[in-house]
C-alpha cells in the first residue's frame, strides 16, 4: 500500500476504515487476523435448540388444519394446545431442545404466573410468522418475559418502583436510529442543541449528531486510562450546564469495555437531582458480561432511556434483536406535555391518524409510530419469529440460576486477553470493572512498558494517524480498529476479544511485539549513528 493514502482515509468511520485495513492485510498467502469488528464466534446453543423444537411443534399445530391439502396449513388453535404440547414433549423428550422448552413452559407458568396455554399459543403464532405483531410494540407475553430478563440483568437487586415499557427493535443500531429520529420529531432535541457524549463511545453516536438531519452540538464527557476509564466528578460537572439537553453513553464503555463504578453511578444520580430535566440514553449492550451489573436505568429510571441488544451475549448479531425501555413515568413524556401549544398542535396532527388522543400517546409509542413514518404504524413491530427467539434467550438466562452461561462467556474473553498479553510480554492489569469484550491497546503505554518513555515518544512521532494500523495490517496481517474513531484522544487500537480463538490472540500479541521490536532496532541504530557523527566546531 502507498502510505501516502493513509491521510486520505483518516476521516472515515473506523468501521469503514476496517475494509481498507482488511484489503491490505489480505494480500499474499499470509493468514489475516481480523480483530476489528466485534461479531462473536461463540453463541448460545440451548435456546436455539428450543426455538427450532418449538417451531416443529408449531408446524404440527399448523398442519392440523387443511389436512386434506398438501403444502397448506392454518393458524394454530388455542383450545387444547397445552395438552397437545405435553404429548409432543413426551414423544420427543430425548431430542435436544425439547427438555428446555418443557422447562420453559413450566417456568412461565409456575415462576412468572402466566398462562402456559397462552404462552404456547403466542410462541407458535410468533414462530410461524403468520400474523402481524400485535401489539405492534411487542407481543404481550413476550414483553412480560423479556421484561423479567431485563430487570434481572440491568436492574438486579437495586430498588425499582413502578413498571417499564419496552419496544422490541432490530438490534441496538435500530434503537439508535429510531431514538434520534423520534427525539427530533417530538422536539426533545432540536438543531443547535447541545448533547453530551460519554467518551469513548460507539462511533455512530459521534457521527449521527453531525448529520444535517440533526445538526447538534456535541460536548465530550471524557474518561481515559489514567482513571481506569471512569468519569471524574469534574467531567460530570459539565452536565450541570442547562444547555446540555441529553447525555448519551455506553455502559460498559465501547471500546474499553469497562462498566461505570458505583461511585460514578452515584455521582450521576446527584447530577440528575440537580438537573431533573436531563435526558439520559444508556446503551448497555455489554452489561450482561458483568456480574451484578447495575444500569443507570435502575439508578435514574425517570430520566433514562435504556437500549439493550441480545446480539453479543447470545451470539445473535444476524437475528437483529434488541429492546428500548422507558419507565412508565418519565421525563420524555413530561417534556412533550410541556411543549408550547403550537408545537403540541403540530404533534397532534402528526399522530392523529393512529389515535384519537394524540396528547395521551407515550413517547415509546410515538417511537413505534415514527419508526414506520407514522402512516405505516399498523405494520410496525419486530418480526415475530425474532421476538420468539428473544423470549427463548430470556428464559434460558432466567432459568440459569447458577449463571453457568455467563461464567462461560466471561471465561472465554478472559483467556483470550491473557493470551494476548502473554505474547506482548507485559503484565495484564486486572480491573474488577472490566468486562473484556473489547480492549483498547494504548500504544504509548505498551511501548513505554517494553522499552521506556524516550523510545515511545520517538516511535509515536514516526506515524501519521492510522499509519501504525496499516503497517501492522501490511506486515503481519492483523486488523485492529483505531481508538481515535471512538473518541479516544491517544493513539490506540481496538481489539475485539470475541471473534477469534486464543491462539489467534497470542499471534496478535506476538505480531505487535515484533513490529515494536523492529522499530526499536531502528531507533537504536539511529542513536548509534548519531553518536559517531563528529561534533561541529564552534564558531569563533
């Protein structure tokens, strides 16, 4: 690659830059190791077995109708479905997934207090995909069951008063898209408003506000390795400025993968007490990789929008499944109700085709309508088979009382990080708040630990932005994403600990060390050459 082209690529999103890095790393016969994107190479098998077995039962239900016609089935029938399900289970008990769905129905009935027959019927209809999502925001029992999962994983034992509503969406990315749009349409954010971003952060949160659709002003709330990726009280004080309409953040952070400490959570609670009008959006996709995780949604429920995706924890990026949650009593609804009358009338007109009481429409239901440009609200809602798999994932986690699956996920990413650092030849620092899904390799810190600060300062001056990543890709076949693209101010590379095997991370560590060794040899050679140059005679 002509490295003069590197500067032209500096403005690209890290996810677009990745394609150029892969192209460079793939040249020749060398093995390319892509540790850039975070698609996991592990997945939850039991709830998938359950989904497919439930699907086979649903098919048997559909085929009870039209038995006189080939290739044609009908809607499942609610009457007697529980007894027929029990017969199916007894006939297929040794098939993988059958015991799981039997246990799931029992859990739904005996632990959650829901109708087993209604649940079986909802799952059959959902998996068959034979009807529109009704309700469109989320299937009735599915919302209840997934709500129990969200409460366990995002709220835990923290006191929580009241209920929360959820909207099932096509992953965290759809949640972001819909939320930005609905907040604008409902005048919660307008062009020229200031929003705070907890840096570093998932890159689209940085890029979307700049689009002419929004034209928002960004205020960085920074944290870095010097504070173990925790926001300081000084940084959080920026949120007291009344110009700041909203605070968007990822917790655990992306890419450092560090959850906010209890002290930082409490500091934000204190900020909200002083700024009861502050809207918070917390993207907690990686929270399920932590033990006893507590979301800001638990701490500041009336001010906070929760975004959660099932993609990473269950290895389900292709399913595109996530949820948006808001408390039933929230600042969003109150701010909409307090808008000037002219804007309220404009919103009345916007939503008048879907309700006779537009002013009584919750923000989360406006979100559903806006996601389908209001006029298509009657066809809104996440694909029902996807909702059914989401329910299987939720029940799998709820029934796993010893949390064996969580322990396995944590063990996988920990071993990979250990393999990386073993070959780097420097100690791996333990941080109790790290969930290790991603890791930021701070190049200055790594080089300093290996060969000292003077060499680190010299080495970093040798590279233009992203040049080190391209040289790493060209010389070793290793692809990392630039930390700068996520809002980090220092030279770093994001490595995903989810998508390769342990020996691959060992090879990545070895490749990075070899590249640094080569530059250190050059540094020593230049230093030795400088010492052999005769000193110039002083002028008289």
